[in-house]
């Protein structure tokens, strides 16, 4: 997992995988506020954009998830979000495997979770080995808006 923000992007971008750099450059070139919620093409093979507008919930209500073939770049556009993350390990048990159909699996109890607090302009890069609970309440449940670029593994490097 990588945590950063758009303020520091220009100084840090050379340290990111090429696919992440291309994804964030595409986001910068788009009017994200004008896009409706849903799936959008960003003009990069092996990538697509989701504009999500969930209402945050307490972390215990959000099932931990991971993906097999996509890395997520999740950019918070409005609201406050807490995200819990942990590294995938043999003692983490998948309870609902939807990898083949939807590239997602959900976990039961997750050990060694860490909490990340996000404000608008912050982003996280979540690799397939990163179990995460997105869209958790920071202080209280609230609507948030975020851009999520899904990057297929073969175009990440």
C-alpha cells in the first residue's frame, strides 16, 4: 500500500509504478466533479475509472476485501474517510471468494489492521496483497465521493 496526496504528487511521482503514474495523470486531466457516479473509460488500456458516492459506515460494518488482478488507486474527492488495511497472510481467511466473477474476495476477521485517515486530495494505492476496508466513517457516517482507478496487473509496471 502507498499513501500520498495530490499536493505532493509532483515531487513523488517518479517513485510510483508507471501504471499508477499514468492513472493519476489521467485523473488530473479530467473534470472529476463533472462525472456522474459509475464506470468511465480513461483512455488507457487495462484501466478504468469508478466514481463512487457511498455513505461511510463504521469499520465493523464494512467487510475486508482484496482483489487478485487489479490494483486500486483510490482518490478521495469529498468528505472524510477512514480506511483500514492489512497485508494478506495465510492466517487471513477468505469467506466469500468472487475473484473469478468480480475480482474481489471478502474476509472474516482480519489481523493486524492499520487505520488510514483520508481527506480530499489524499489517495491510496492498494495492491492485490493489501486487504482493505474502504468507505469507513472517520467520525460520523457521511456521504463521500471518490475516484477509483482499477489497474490490471499486466499494465501496472
